[in-house]
């Protein structure tokens, strides 16, 4: 069932677990995510960023497919605009049926981030959508941004930010970064800060850069209060590697078998991530129970 992200994250927050938000740019991605969520009885969030929908994942093709697959799934599924920055992209997402909007003003001044997030949060809520903000800045792994302590989220500012913007979830910077870390590098996360943020905010917190961050880090981040983990790089890499492997084995492999193999490999990875972050097995109900998550 397609629902707002708000109920999904409220349940994760009250029961101390996290839900995956997987970026999707085609049918195989979406099917892998929905199949993993259904088989693990886990909620899940489908992320699409403006870059992804402008370059490849055409929303007029993607959204009806997501609505159809999610409606038939026995678990709550949200469709979230990932890293919305431009007004037009956010308006498009709201118009076309996203159930959640992330506004990323993390590269702006605090004042500008707060003012725009407040407007977007009101717009989203007026349409029954959830809204995620970001304070501090989760940058790029390739630039070593995860190690830049001045990017980390300040606890007092976060309290003020959430109070004024009324966002339903806050993405925090505690040492992860987007993309692929250098080989062998495992980020060092600031769990003390994360615990302080959780205790001051008492709301769903989001970790961006969920790829390659190390199982122990991810497990502890969930224990310390993270409720949504964004994962893109690893899922895409698994799909790519699956295709490369199958072509290496047999360059004349059937196209449909190539795609279904990649889909299955992505599904397996997503299922094991769901086990790691504690979302598996949380939703043992039927589609008739949908209204409790709206
Ligand atoms: P990764 O690509 O590092 O998993 O980060 C994804 C993300 O945070 C999307 O918002």
C-alpha cells in the first residue's frame, strides 16, 4: 500500500528500528524494493531524486508503476522526493503523487534553509505529504566530506529548526557521506552527537549515505535513534555487478534473464539490509488494515 512516510517513520521511532529508503531509477529497482519489503514484511521508502527523474526515471512512467506495485503489496510503502532543491521539482513531485518530500537546504545558510524548509513543509502537509529536512550537511564520500566535523548537525540549532519548520523527519550529519568511500575506508560516526540529537528532538532521524558505512556503524546508528536510512550507491552497484558478471559468463545471455538476475541480486541485498536495521517482520497484516498508516 502506498502511504505517507509519516506513519512509517512514527512506527520506526516508537519501536527503535529503521526503514530503508532505496533510490530507484527503473522498473527492476522498484520491483526489487517492493519484493524485498513484501517478503520481509517490512515497510520501505522508494526514493527518487530530481537528478534521477530528469536524466532517466521518467515520472509519468515510474509513478503509475510504483502506485500499482505498492497498492498490491501487503506492507506500507512511501514515495519520497530525495534531495529536492528546486521549487519546480518539488511542485512537480507533489502534483504527480509523491507521498513525501525531502527538501535539502543543507548547502544554504541556516536562515535560508530554515525559511525555505518551513514553506516546503507547509506545502507538503497541506497535501497530506510528509516532509524531511536536513540540517548540517551530508556531503560526498569522494571529497572526504564525512570527516568534516564543521558539517555535523548542531543540537541546539536542530531543536530550533524542527520547532519552526515542523518537519516530520530530520536528516542529520554525523559522519556518513554520499557515494563510494575509498577502498578499505570505514567512516567514524559521532554516536554521542546522535544520542544527544535523539534525546533533544524525540522524532524520526534520517541517515543519508547508507552505502558502505559498515554493518557495525549502521547497527549502532539504529540503536542510537536513526529511523530512516538512505541507500543508493550499493543497490545500483549490485545491479551493475550482476549484469557485468552475467555478461562475463555468457555475452549472449538473454536480455530478460539479465534483467531478472540483476533484480533478484538487488532484492537479496535489500532483504539483508532490512534484517540489519530491524525493519523485517514488523508488518504482519493484510491490505484491509491500510487506513491506520494514512
Ligand atoms: P548512498 O548512495 O551513499 O547510499 O547515499 C544515498 C543517499 O543518501 C540518498 O539520499
